[in-house]
C-alpha cells in the first residue's frame, strides 16, 4: 500500500471514529453554545469551531468511561472564553474551598434561612433567565452543565478543569444565589407561596 | 446525620452522587426530617425549571452539514464571519514618552502571539485571570482570616526593622512601607510568601474600614505576567480574584530587579495603583517609575 493510500485510509478511519464518538454530541454542544452566547448564529459558529478543534486534536483524545461529551464541552468552553470580549474583566474564582470546609459557611449565614420550597417553580422562567445572567461565569457553567445536560460531578469537573469538591461547592453556591434572586423577584411580584400562607 | 450535615450533601443526594453508606445515612435522616426532604424537592424542582427554561432543543440540520463539511478541510474551516469580539480584541494603549512608544510597539508584537492572554488598557498591562494572580488572592484570603494572629512573633513591629530583618533572612528587597498617610496600619508580618513561594507578607488594615491589604515580596516571578518579556524594569500586572465567600480582591503586581511585589485587597484598582505609586515615590525619594506614575493615574478609571 502506498503512502498516499495509507494516509487516506488513516484519515478515513479517524473521521469514522470521530463521527462515531463525537458527532452524536452535536445537540449537546449546540445547546450549551446557545446558553453561553445567547445568540443562535454565534452558537452555530461556536459549535462548528468546537468540532473543528476537536477533530484536529482527536488523535490525542482518550476515550474514557464517560465518553467524548465532557471533552467536547471542555473544548467548547475554552473556545468561548478565549474568543469572548469581556467588557468587564472576569475575576478568577478561588477554588480553594475544600468541600468539607464550606459547610462552615452554613452556620449563621444568610444562605439557608429561607423556607425550602417557597418558590412557585411553574412561573419563573423569565426570572430564572435574569437570575442566571447575574451569576459569575464559573457558577453559571456548572449549574447549566448540571441541569440541562445532566452531567455527573466527575464529568463537570473534567469540563471545568477543577476538583469534584469545587464542583459541589460551586453548585451549592449557584443554587443558593439563584434562590435568593428568585425570592427577591417573588417578593416583588407576589408569586411566592409564602405570601399566601397567612 | 444531622440537618447541618445533610444540607451539605443534599445536592449530591438529589443527584445520586453519594457513596452507598452516605446515601443510607441521608435516607435515614430524610425519614425523620420533612424540612430536609423539602430541600431535596426544591433542588429537583430547580433542575427541572432550568432544563425547561434553557433547553433550546436539537441543533439545526444545517449545522450538522456545516460540521461535516468542515471535517473535510478542518485547517481551513473557521466561521465565515469573525465575531465582533475578535474585531474588538486589540486595543491600543498610549504612553506619553518615547519609551512608551517603543513599549507599545513591542507589546503590539506580543499581542499577536498572546491575543488570549493580554488585553491592553491605557497605561496598564492587564493580564487575564491566571494561576499566579489566583495564588496571590488565595494567600491573601488565607492570611486575612488570621487577622492580627498573622504576625510572626519573632519579627519586630517597626516597619524599617521588619524590612531589614526579612530582607536579610529571605535575601529579598522586602517592601514594608509606612502607609499611615494613606490610612493603613500594620496588622502583622510573616515569612509565608505566596502559596509555597518563599517571601515576605505584610498585612495592613484600613483604619477607616478595617479592610485588609496584603503586600507580598517574593523572588522574581515571571509567570505573574504570563511570561511576556519587555525591556522595562517595572511593569504592572493585575487581575481580579473572586473568593468563594463572594469577596472580590484586586491584585496589582510588579517586578523590580530581582523581586516581584504584589498588592492584594478588596480595594479598587485605582486605589491600589495609587498606593504603589506613592510607595515608590516615598520609599526611594522622588523617583518616578517609567510608565507608572502620571500616565497611569491619568488613565486609571
């Protein structure tokens, strides 16, 4: 077999493997791109760029137990944050919070004093969008990966390049921040069930 | 398992991420605690609401075709329209001196190599979030929790003596400025450096607000400014650090000969840059720093 024929064969095999392992996750990548960019056209560009880079780096990809999904999403996030113009500089999150230690913050904090299940979850879509927009990017990323795509903590940690404990603490923080915002909206608009429990 | 412990693990329980033994403990607790059971329901409801709100459905068919076409020529396949972000990425900065002009040309060259790492604002080289900036913030936060206990009992309290003693022990030109005129008092000094990097750490507190300011001195740390090199003895690097507590810290750092100094605290960038300028003027006589003094103050927000 000549070199050219060999190269073509290897290229075809690579493409076949890529289509088998990576392409099935196109919908997921596109969905996350939409939530990151909030623009369908940009999301399509971002998705295409993600898959292009993934294909270029596919020779180095190692298939693990959770498949190509976290790997693709990590590329997506890297592409997005490297392309994005920040009108305001994004701060770095201190990832030092060991999950075992962040429980100390629960004592006496304002985070957990609200009554559970005090929000009417059927009527909060617009408010949820507003609350999500106010989250720091690192918090927003984990909460979206957790909720929309149902990624495991291990997968989220791989996408975000952080420890599992960090994922857990960011999820906890993000949920509390969202709840605080939603309760604020609810108090303004009287959609909280608490208002009616008199 | 009590309620406090359960609150910590409620999310992991709802997500099926707990180990078997922890899961059993959680279930036992839930059987006795309706309030914690409602917390789990709330987490599940939030997840459902988020999925409903943000799930845009499958990718359009045309995107699949585009991706497949791109696989045929991956090196050439970039989106046809550059994003507005890419077009606005480069910003010019102006220096008032000829040195500044040469610096601008040098930095413009480096911008081509590191477009994702550096964004320039007038008079200040800004480094996007990087690990060293993160480490400075982490060290500040950790020591700030100690407060006055941060002081190493073997060190004097007199600032010039601290500088001399630490300088001798660490072989560094330790920065220990008197910031009384700027409203800061020394709280304590130690040899903790930055996250395992040997050096000095002076912790000051604002007399007016009690907020804490860290001044670090370590051996020259090139990675703090993403490794860009310029023919200048001093260049500012800066960043923001967000602590998990929600506190935001600014970091302003610069190289000076064989040392790197960094300021960190919950203050505005303008305030920190002003402190740096004042320190360098008062500690070494009226010695304006190239590109640091008036151009910075003139352009700082």
